[in-house]
C-alpha cells in the first residue's frame, strides 16, 4: 500500500533545518483556510446525519510534522463543534477520531509527542502513500489535505528514460524544459489525481467532505511564470553550477528530477469531473497581488525549500551535508539577485471543497 | 489521554539491546497463543454479525516493536479469514483495519517501517496509555494484548511515601517486601484493571472479543516464588550491591520502584467480574513443568530484562550506559549462580478470552 518512489518526508525533528521550524509560509495559508473550513462545515456538512453514530472521523492526508499539522485539524474539529452548537446538538456526545497520514518515513514519533495531552479526540497515525487506499471503506466524514497534491507519486518514467523524447537531460524539473517533459509531468499529475480520488471515493462516506488546499498556477499562466517554478528554476541553476564545478557529476544531474507538479485550478477541476464521485461545492483561488504582500522573504524561501527537499536531495542525489550547505547558500544568493517576486502574481492557492455525492 | 507515570517503552530500534532483538522468550508464548486465538475466533466470534459492515477492526494494545508485534495480529487476521471460509463467506470482501497501540514513547517509526508492503489490512498507530480511552465508542471487533497487563499505570503512591507504612525503603519491588507493600501493589493492579476494562467496555462492540495473554503467578503461590519475581529480586540485590559500593546513592534506590505486578488468574477473574461488562469465554493457565522445558536460558533472561527495563532505569534511576553495563553483567552472573529455575513451576501464563456481553 506504500509507494516507495516518492517517500521523502519533510525534515523531521525540531532542528534548524526541520520542517517543523520552517513552515511558517504554509501556516499563513492554513490560517486563511480556517475561515473557509468553517464556512464549508457550516454550509455543507450534514452533521445530523453523521451524529447519530456518535463518532466523527477526520483524516489529514500528508500531515507532515509540526505546528501546522495540529492547527489544521483543530480547525476542522472546532468548525464541527460550532456547527453542532448552532443546531442545538450536544457536541460533547460526539467523539472524534483523527487520523494523521503521511509517508512511512514521516517522523510519527515526533508528531505523536507533540499531540496535546488534553486533546478531545482519539488520535491515530496512518503510514502510507495517499496514492492508494489507507482506510476501510466508507468510514471518513471529513478529509483534509493541505499543500500535498503537488507531490506526485513519483517522477514520470519518460523524463528519466534516455530513449524517450521526454528525457529531461541536464534539468531537474519541467518549467523551463521541452514541451514533452511538461506533458509527461501533466499526465503524471492527472494519473495521480485519478488514483487519489478513486481511493478517497471508497473511503469517504456519502455526504462526507474533502477540503484540499493546493499550490496552483493561475489558469493560462505559463509554467515558467509561476512563483514556485521560478524558485525551483533557481535551484536547478545552482545544481547546474555545481555540475560545471565538478562537485556533482553530469550523470547524477541527468538522473535526478523533482516529483512535483503545480497544476492549474482547471486541471484540478477536470480531475474531479473525470472521477465523477465528488461534487465541487466550492473552489476558491487566492492570489498575492504584489510582492510586498507576499509572506515569504527571500531568506525564508530558501529555508523552506531546504526543509522540504533536503531528504530527497540526500537520498536521490546523494548530496552530503557540506554539499547541501553549499547548494542552499548559493540558492539564497540567487534568490537575492533574482527578480523572482515579479512572478508572484502568476501563482495561486486554490481551496477545493468536495462532497462525496454519488452512490456509485 | 496519556498517563506519564509509566510511559517507558521497550528499547526501540534494532540494536543489540533492542526489544526487537530480545523478545524471543515472549515469541514462544505468542506461538502457543496462536492456537488459542484460532479456537477463540472459531468458537466465539460472531463474524456473520460483523461482516455485514464489511470492516473488521482489530487493536493490539501495548504492541511494542518487533517481529512479535506483527506475528500476533497476523494470527488474529488469519483466524478471522479461516472462520469466514469455514462459513462460506468471502473473506476478501472484508476489510481489516489494525490499530497498533503503545505509549507515546514507543518507536512507531520503526514499527511502521516494519509493516509488510503487501499487507492486506489498513494499518494505524495509536499513541497513548491503555489505562484510558484510545478509540471511539463501540468500534473494535477484536482486541489483543499480550504481556502487557503486568505493567501498572504507575508505582503505587504509598510505596514512595516516607510517611506511609507501605514505604518500600531499600527495595525496588514487592516480592520480598513487607505485607503493606504487597497490598499496595495488589490494590494498584485491581484499580488499573478497573480502568482498563472500563475503557475497553466502551470501545468494543457488543459480541466483540478480547484476548489477553498475561504473565501470572499460580493461584495461591507466594509472590516470592514466582519466576519473574525471583528474577527481579536478583536485579534488586544487584542494585543493593551497587548502593553498598557507592555507585548508586541510597536515596535514589529508595525513590525507585518497578511499576509491575504479577497477578494470579484469580485476581484477573475478580477484576473481570467486578467490571461486569465482559464474560469470560475461556481462561487457560499454562505452566512450564520443569526448568529443562523452560525456553529462556540464563543468558537470555538478563538480555530480555535489559531490553524491557533499560529505558525505565535510565530515566528514573538516572543510570548511564556504563552503569547499565555493570548492572546487567552482575545480574547475568547472579542468574548463573542462582537456583532461580527451581521456581519456574510457580509462574504461569494465563490466556483470557473475554466477550463484550452486556448492553450496559
């Protein structure tokens, strides 16, 4: 049930490069999501249908470790409790079970230690890729997944195949690559979404909700103009510099590609429609209008990427600690010199609220 | 939901002192339990009542980490599948969810990595003390707990209270202590069992089964004559030697006590009857008739105790690695010189099969 190709969790523990201490950027959007979760539950959750069983099961898919993990799910709980109160239902008789899911390599030990002692829910950790079944059929009432679906189940095979026209020689990502490479990544995203939605359709009860927060690229925008893609282009150019210097071999560079894809809201919508088991109750795209408003500084961008990508670079590119320091120092400098913030307006965050809505 | 007083898990990882590599003694009894689990499921599980929902939830309480963990639950699954087949039910339409529970300090990361990739169940880890609620109401179909209930929720308060007649000065355990100390331990066991059974009564569905494998002391036997107690008496005498040598302070020795109690089958029975929500479907006491038949050698006894107690001794007695080496070397020597195997016949293993049987 566990895909091995993309099982690189965020940095664990609580050290200087940990995801736990380098995820403040994500937090800002989770706070924005708070209001949307409240609205979603208030408007669309049929709590009366669920409360008869006395239990309410919530899953956080790709939960990682850190303050954001607990913050997100506590928002869901609070919203459900408020909904109960607004209907005059006693929310105290409702028992919550919260499932924290992430890859088997995620630091569940740290996650479990961070759970509040006075929590009013039963907690469980679920190891495994969400590109596959994780839960019994028809058991989940609310699924939450935030900043996760741009992670593919793996790098598309073609981009690592020397004989394919989509071979991504000398690059680690698609934004500035050939059209074939972009197509291979887009196809992988579509396929992964199919697997994701198929699995969730089996696990979520009829009428259950799923709230996805995704990093997206504005409809119609070029891949190369999306903020995250621009940033990763800089990372690619740092690696190219290190190849030129001889620090990294050309072969290793050719073999490595990032298993990520920033879809557009339209691509998300199409995936949901193809699956056919969920209806879109809400789809909100959020922008940052100007660089000044953007919550990440140049410094925090580099640290954030390090927390996210270090495990992957260590394992797949066999970069040691010194090489990682060199890489991310260079990366920080390139950010400082770049006009990257001009591209902020082509990036967006899309909140999608789905309801499991058909009996098939 | 997590008691902190006894949250000392077995040694994690896979090193020479890990529980994972020092639990072969327990394994032998788990293998004996295999047949009993099969019989229990075959004779007492009303699988037709449960299979309509299509899911079957199993919890392993105090699962620890290691080969035994997976072996025990796979026995349960196999038994349920066999039962389905014997009734002509398609066991493939039944989905299993397995909850692995242990203290929050248990090494869940290693446990999750050890789960087989081709498992035919959904796995989840549940952190927290089983002396409290862990799951939503009425959700579990089968609970398994093996070699766990001799761990108390904590040391009885009186034995650490200088002003109490039950103060356990100069000792770490009850078998050779005053009657007051023994009574305090027995009362703690009774209280803990009450909490344990009360929580499980809420979590297990009507008709659900609970299989407990317990290390016990034969009814009527003196505490000091049970095998595990004799062994821990030797550990106590090693610590007394170290106090005499000045390696450990007298004060530290006075403050430390083991949070364990080996109950008799009769005490188990009384606890179940006091709770009143479970009926005893089976209670089998197993003995080892002679020392020769006993599966543990003197060497493996010391290693087993080390894997089990090291965390506790490190934290509560502040013993460093060197002191632990000294302690367990001495412990091994004392075992070699002791007549401990003569006491094997007063120890037993008791398998208790309970059914959640009343509607209250």
